[in-house]
C-alpha cells in the first residue's frame, strides 16, 4: 500500500469519525465540542493545503465555528442559562 493510499484511508476514517461526532453533539455538550475540535485538528493535519486548498479552507472554517460554539456555550454557562 502506498503512502498516499494510507493517507487517504486515514483521512476518510477521520472524516467519518468527525461526522459521527457532529451527529452525536447535543446543545451544551462542552466535552463533546472539545472532542469534535480535537478530531478536527487530526483531520487538519491530514489535509495538504497545497494539493487540496479547498479542503484545508473547509477544515479551517469548521475549526472557527467550533471555537465560536465553545465560547458561546461558556458565555451562556457563565450567565447561568
């Protein structure tokens, strides 16, 4: 098996795991959001920005959304909501 095939397989497995984490997330689930971001970071490491700039941009935007969701949840928790 070539390195490219192994990298593609790892990327597919990580994307499938990421999709599962998104489906399982519930409102207010900070540990789940943290796990999602950790998984997303693993995906980001597998995406080559030079050969797949669109994919790298999507992953970066997802990270931004995830961070905003965590900050929003923390702000809501601090306000007692």
